[in-house]
């Protein structure tokens, strides 16, 4: 299949499998057979954002992600409504990572990647699994985006050859929960992280058909105990949809997930300069990060985590404290227009000043810290409110940090 990134690593390494299912050419009106083709497969919408999300995730893997075990390979499958959705190239878009000696790591140009159909996903997954299982202590990362269904709370993603087989039109899928169970039982895998940007639609026709096992490349034995070392985070709970932002930016879940991985969900459990993004913290933060975007508020966002590990290892680490978000809310909110709100460090230096456009809240990215900081709201003599100076600690994102402001004269 298509390896878009590869470099030799001595010892344990991280291996990624990235899939963007953005086109379903056989599930279109031209292939509809009345009385045979399921009505829901008559005209399945293509998803250019699936390919865009897969490319964005690969960009993060190559250009930013700092795993405990260095990134050694990325296997990618992607398609979409245009030929460009079946290509991936990162040169010119993200900084070229360098080896310790200064030589560029695997500087590939645009690559035509494989179509994410059942056969290709099975083959690509088998090759990814072989690399993942080749060294004790390896780490696996899986990202997939496309149309999805949920079966007993298990996220399944539909593949590009959906409706290609008229006898079993629903048989083109991959069961991400089953993949997670198999990875729990894989002996050489120390950790695995699976991210699924797909709907959790409940499709009755899918349930009642004999659809087979879909694209399956790992053994999962219900009678074999596994190790709780796998995180599976999915964009939508059963019977919920997930949504695009635009065809060029990827899905909303993908954008929120990448924001979390880039530091918004960072934690510092040790109190030392070591910051990391942990699976349970990302799951905790996803909905709050989504709600910071007012333009998305009309549609629901219900991410779920069918699996969380019992280990405390971070997915990625940060060499310097990352930016978290402190969302300052004044109570009453109209106090924003009556004075000036700033954030100060422990020495009293002003770090951030609230813009005059704030009306109900002030979401401010700022560098994470384990030390006290202050929110100061000052109103002058004619502001009608008392000045307030409140302490807080930006050791994680604070999505609704309320500062109570009192009226002059003692009123609440």
C-alpha cells in the first residue's frame, strides 16, 4: 500500500495508519437498482473534508507530534471527489523535520495514495500491523474519517467500495472497536491510540443484514485477556452525527482533536516541567473545546470514548509549556464593556489584555504554567463596578473561569 513517511529507528517506535474515506463512487444514483439497492445507499454524499482531515492529521504527525517513541512510519489511504484527494505531500506546507545530523527526514514529494476500499484497508492494515508488531514496546496510532454507523456502541466506518457488491452492499466497513480489542491483545504493542471522525448513525438495514467482518487484519479473541493500553476516541455517540466545518479544513472533531493534541488538553501531573496530552484529558476536554467556537453551536457534538487505558502515559509530550485556553467570564457579563480586563503573571507583568470586542466571554490562549496568575478587572471611578483581582493557575485549560464583579455601593 502507500507509505508516505518512513525512517529507521533503533528500538521501539511509533507507527501510524491514517485513512480518509471521502468518496463512495458505487453508492450513487447511477448504480441504484430498485428493489435491490438499499434506499440509504442510493446517493451517499461524498466527504472532501475526510481527505482534508487525514492530510491535516498526517501534517501534525510529521511536523509536530513528539511521541515518547519516535515516529517511524505512516501508512495512508485517502480518496475524495477530486484526484487531489487521493494524493498527499507535505513538503512546502510544514517544516521538514531533520535528523540529529541535520539531514532531512524522508523528504518525499506528492504521493498518490491508495483508495480506502475493503481490500486496500485490509492490506494496508496488515502491513501496518506487521511493522507495529516487529519490536517490543512499539506504539500504534490510527486516524480514520468517513461516514460511520454504530452497532451496540461500537464505531464502524464505511469504506469506499460501499454498495460495490450487490449481494452484500453494506459489507464495506471497518470495525474500530474490534481493532482496539485486537490491539489490547497484541503482545509487542505498548500503547495504541485510535481516533474516529465518523457519525454514530443507527442504521436498521445494516443491523439486519449479514455483512461479514468487513476489513479485518487483526485477531481479536473474546476468550483472551488483553491489557488496557488502548484509547479509542470517537466523534459521535450512538445515534449522533458529526459535522464538517468546510471541505478544505476537515471535520469539526478532527479540528478539535488536533487543537487538544497541540496542547489545549495538556496536563502536568508531576509538577515538573514535563507537560503531556493524556487520553483521558483529551476526552474530558473535547466538548468544551468545541463550545469555544460560536459558529458550531447549532449542531450537537457528543464525542465518546469506548476505550481508555489504565496506564498514565501521555500520547505526546511538549518540549516547552504549550498554550492552553483560559476563557474568562465576568458575572455580570455587561461588566466587560465597563472596564479593562487583563491577565498578569505572578510578578505583576501584564501578559494579555481583553479586546474591546468581548461581550460575554474572553477565550485567551496563554502559556501553561504551574504558578499563580491573576485576572484583573478595573473600572475606574466611573465604571459602576468595584475593581477585582482574582488568582488562578493556568495548569490546564479553563473553559469557564468566572470572575464575580460587584457593583459600587455594596450591591451584588
